[in-house]
C-alpha cells in the first residue's frame, strides 16, 4: 500500500518541490554553520539564511502537495471507476508507520519554521539589516548613526516603535523601498523630513521624559580660525534649557515650547521646514490665541489653505537626533580638538577649507582632489611649510579625508548642506525660523529675537586671553573676526552656510 501511495508523488511538480526543498534546506544548514563558525559578520549571509532560502524552501513544500493533487485528478479522469484517493488503513503497520513519519517530519518542520520565522523577524529588525543591506543607499544614515548619541539604540526603536500595527506599516513601506533600490527610483539625497514616521511622542518619549528635563547646561565650544596659527577661539554658553530652579517646571527656558498649557502650531512653505511664515500660539488655560505672521514673507490665503498646519513637537528642533552630518568647519575643528590634526601646521584650516568648499561627484574623486588641492595650496602659497613639515602635512590631509568620509557621501549627495540641523542657528536658520523678529501679531507683538532667551555668554576669546563673566550675567557677543555689528542684523547662517555650499 505504501508503495502504491508513494506513486502520487511521481510528477514533475512534486519532483520540483522536492528538489527546491532539499537544496534550500542543505544550503540553509551549510550557511548557518558557516555563519556560526565564521568570525566575520556578513549582512547578505543573514538575508539568505533567514529570508531568501526559507522562501524557496516553503515554495518547494507548497509545490509537493500541488503536484499530488494534479496527479490524483489526472488519474481520476483516466479511471473514473477506480478509487481516486489513496486508501489509508490504520490497521496496516506500513500505513501507520507512514503517518507517524509524516507527523514527526511535520512537527520538526513546524518547530524549525517557528524558530526560523522568529530569527527572520529579529534579523529584519536589526541595525545590520537596516544599515548594511542597501549599502550604497543607506550608507550615509548608517555611518552618521554609528557616531551619534543614539548609536546604542536600534533603528526600529525610533523608526517603528512597539506594536504590530506600525511593524506592518514599516514592512509595507519597506516593499516600496526594495522596489526603489532595485529599479534605482530612490532620490539623491533621500528627502527629509519623512512624513510617514511614527509620532515622536510614541517613540522618543519612551526614553526621554520632557517634563523632567529642566536643568540649565554649560556648553563649551572651541573653533579655529583660518589664519597662520589656526588660532583657537573659545566660547562658553549657559544654555537655558529649563528655568533657573527646577520646581518652576516648564514655565521658561527652551523647553517651554513643550509646556502642556500651551499649543504651538505652525505652517511651513518649504518641504524641509526651513521657512516658517505663520505661527499660532494657544493658551490652553485661558483660551487666548495669538497668530504671528512673517512680515517679509506673508502667505497668500490660497497658498495657506494648501499647506499643513503642524503641531510643534520635539522633532521640529531636534530634527537630527541620530543622523547628524557635520559641516566641514565643524569636523575640522573637532579633528583639531581631538588631536587627529596637529594644531601647529601653519594655515592648515585654510588649506582644508579650500579643499572642502567644492562638491565632489564620487568618493574616489573627493579623496584625490582633497589631497591634490591641499598640496597645491601649500606648494603655491606656503612652500616653506611643506618643505619643513611634508610628512606631517600628508598625515593631516589623510585625517581630513577620513573626517570627510564620515560626514559627506557624494553618490547620495548627502552632507550638512542637504540635511540642516535646526538646533541652534549657525548653519541653518534653526531658532530664527520663528524667532526672527519679523513674526508679529496684528497688534504688533513679535516673537523675540533676544539671544538671552536661550543662552548667555559667560566666556569668550582666544586661548590665553579669555574674557569671563559671572554665571548670572552675560557678555556681549564678540565675533572672532571683525564684522562690525553685522551679527546683530543678519542671521549667522547667511555667512556660515556659505562656507560649505
């Protein structure tokens, strides 16, 4: 009987299924053992072990019964009077043994499938999967993430969060991303902000409790001038994140913007939310409403009706919490501070800025031209420096190239000029998007541009000649280079963004 029953599997569909299943299973086992024994991780290995090969294995298992059904129907059509289904007699030891074998194999497969499915779920939620699978497209995000304050937080904790509904949404969105990668339909750079992200209150605030972030913070900055000595310039700021005394809650300071007694709404007429011509402030306790409009950039009523009225949240300022692209002046300054670049190579900051001010089409060109531009600068302008310190200059140029690769990605056109950071106001309008002095109500009340609302200067100047103030007073800002009173009337970004655009 068993031999007769087995004949239903003798067809090309079932045979194809058997071959697919056996080959897939063997390859999965081999690759799994290789991944366990190998010391090096491989993103694509996990893709094959947990997603691609299991899909072929399941396809093979589906083809086997389909072939059986086709075979039975074919025999039934040829022999109308014969039994169309195999006869199973539980009193027969062979039939009983066959059922036991099928049960054991099915049980083992179900357990293995459950474990494999869970492992596939874990793999698809891993940082490696998110950052390395589409290596070229996701390289900027993956590299900047690794050097961020959230490098120990997995991608899905912010981009997906908890719950099955957003998991399904993310995977459905991922299907379009796969299509975009396969057919090169993705934009360069990837456009931000991403409107389909989960609300930050359901992700960020699972770790960050905004109502308790009251303290003021001392922030020390050091930058270097593009002169012969790479002169150090120091600034110490007292950042008024919260009030002077924490029991005052969110009544003042930068985090006042998320005070639950107020609702702030705004309209932006640019996709990157860099321009905000309309702001609405509602006092939820009194019901008082104030509408501020940008006098120099008023919105037409028809245009206004087509735009999104957005509730202000943390992401409107903290828009680059994990993927921060530093500008060339910033990452060169950081390299000086950390010691990657010696501070005593004359004119080095200026030479670096000459090389980094231009966009490059690809990474290889960037590496070649950064080296060539900086060497040519020294050869033409300061040959004595190159003659005296050639090896140190070459080593420092290599450090510049390394920093460039961590912050600029030519193929995806991703760098600080494309992904503006809205914290502060140096290279984007940031705070000044609303605190411009131009946003006024019909009664003439304006959103203040007073710097001391957010911070006070308690120290500034060149190393060895720093002017200090007490913690309860402030210094008037002094620009490192003489620009007169221009800093009082123009935005910082008007000059600083031009350094790398």
